[in-house]
C-alpha cells in the first residue's frame, strides 16, 4: 500500500499515491468529506501528503492541520498550497473559507515565535521546511529566493495581486515509535 496521500486530487491523479477527493471521480481511491473527522486513514500512515488548493475550502484550519498531523508519520513531508490572502485567486472564489499568508503555519512550528507564544492553539507540530511564493507572469511562476520573497512580501502588505499562491513544505514533528 502506498505511503503517499494526495488529498483533494480532483482530476490530477498521481500514480503510486492514494488519491482522495470529495467526489468519486475516475482514479480516486478514497472518497471522503474532509470536514468529517477523523479521516479514514490510520495514525502515522503516510510519509508524504499533498494538499493542493484544498485547505482554503475547509472551515476549520486548526482541526484540519491536526488531522494532517495525526495521519503523518514522524518526519513526513506535508505539502500545502493555498492562495495568498489578498490575491485575486483568494478573494474571487466564494467557496474559500480561510485566508493564509507566509506566517500562518508558524503557529504549528515550535521554532517560531507565534507557536511559542500561543502553544495552546494546537498540539500539532510541524517544522516549516520551505515556503515558495508564486506570482502571475505568463501563468504562475515559483519564487524561491529569500531576498525576492522579502521584496514581494513587503509589497504584498500594501498591494493585492503581488503574491498569488503560497506553497508550504512542512515536516511532521512527533516522537518516533520505539
């Protein structure tokens, strides 16, 4: 059985992964509503989880991240892609329920000030391994250079449509099983 899970896959079926969606589309292995907890997966089942353009549609970000943490194996890579809080992608879709910026997942990373100041928000812990920014330039262009990201983040505080999408690579922090 695969140890890779693609949540909210839609029509983007990944070979060798367990493909999940809300709808029984061709190639979907597991049909489940992600607002119903617990999800139909075992604890610490997955070494890699992808959630692309899904989290912003769910009503409870903290509970969802806690469920991701539950099903992630120790050290698992969790990739989450979301629209930036003031991008046209975020504000035009009436099904979006939550906003995200580059600091959102700091509340789950114990090395970050937000998590240390408010550890009671959640027990889920992840290390932020990487954040990529996407801008619109003949499609989406990934920006990974820290100095470019700082410039974009500064501009995005004052202007909408500078950063369109964020992609977080998180590493699940949990005790190793003996």
